C-alpha cells in the first residue's frame, strides 16, 4: 500500500477510538504520525526507478551518501549544526516562531484540500511530487557533490514541509479526537 493509502487506513482505524475495536490504536497512532511525516518528504513520492533517490549516490559536502538520505537526514542535520547551535530544541522553537509569524497566513491553506477524504493525504503527496521535481532532483546527477548552493536553496523547502507535516498531523488528530465522522468512502485495509 502507498503512503497515502496508509495515512487513510490508520486515520480510519483511529476513528474507532472509544469503541470496541480489534485495532491496536497505539500502533495506528505511531504509524499515522510516521506516514504523515513521510508524505511530506518529497523523495518518499519520488521516482520508482531510483527508489526515491536511494540509488542516486551523491556527496553531501565531503560525505558519500544518497539523495534520499540527504533529504531525510543531512539537510536537517546541517541546519541544526549551522543555524541552531547543534540544538534540535532551538530548531523546533524557530519553526514555531515561523508558524506564528512568517507562515501564519498560510496555515489555513495548509489545512484545506481539494480532496474529499478526511486526511487530504493525496494532496500532500502531490505537493511532494512537485517539490521532488523542482527541488530534490533538480540539477542532481550520480556522484555530484552537493554543498552550500544546494543546501541554501533546499533547506527552506525542508523547513516548510516539516511545519506543514506538524500542522496537518495535528489537524488529523483533532478531527479524530473531536469525534468528527470519517468518510465511509475511505477504503480501509488492515495492516
């Protein structure tokens, strides 16, 4: 099942909260949080033939890695080291400040989607496809060295996707635990 299907599946499972259910809701919650993060990382919906950038070998500054790892780990680690005094907490605080400042006008748009499904996961994947083509894969080839130019032009995308993932996960959880009715058209597949 794809990441969009997984988000919809675990969301629907969590709607059974407070009822007698055979689902492991703790596991459902953990998987939902994981997959909402995944769908916001552009290479999780990247090209199948390169396994989402896993087979594209690059050098992140001097360290050999793959493009997928750059987007999963390296860009964030570099930002924490260079901008946030090696403190994840400081980075999180900066993201929070952007949510109440620079991105505050965007949050309502982030919470809406064209899709009728409760999670809007398909729309999140479409955004990531756009970002993978326009940012992650752009100007990248096998064995290229990615450095400051790549970092400074891609980090704002990573930062925004992290913020969007957090806002959207909170939205999904608020809908679930506020008792909103799930759309019965969402297909449910037990994992």
